[in-house]
């Protein structure tokens, strides 16, 4: 049991360390290249693909999808484009908030 737990912990540290090193090096250059095209759609698509890509990589390494998305958010927040990203994801945030609010209200006793 301890050996299995130790191996899983070692694997997680190696995978996360590798992803942090490689993704942080490519994240800033990738966003700079995309921002140079001055296309908000391309910038949003790049952000989405970066987040989904890191989530897929962590999931394929045996870790959770949410950990990969969290890692992508942390890496993007360290770039100089963090304020542009915050403005670009506001419509998605508002849509998710609306879905959450409507489902949580319908789960209450008022909707039954």
C-alpha cells in the first residue's frame, strides 16, 4: 500500500513538474504570438485549447481533468495577458453562473 501510494505521488510530482516547466515556457510565447494577430476570436480559441490541452495531458497521466484546468489557469494568470483573458471569459462566466443559478433554484422546494 505504501509503495503504491509513493509511486503515485512520485508520478504526480514528475508529471506536474514537467508540465509546469514546459507549459510555462510555451504559454507566454504562445499568447504573445496569438496577441500579435490582434484577433479576439483567435485569442479566445488559443486560451480554450491551452486549457483543454493541459486538462487532457493531466488526465492521460492519471491525474484529474480539473487539476489540469487549474494548472492552466495558474499559468495564464502569470502572463501579461491576464487582464485580457479576464475580459474575454466574462461571457462564459456569466453563462455558467446563469446555468448554476437556474439549476440550483429548480432543485429547491419552490420549483417542485
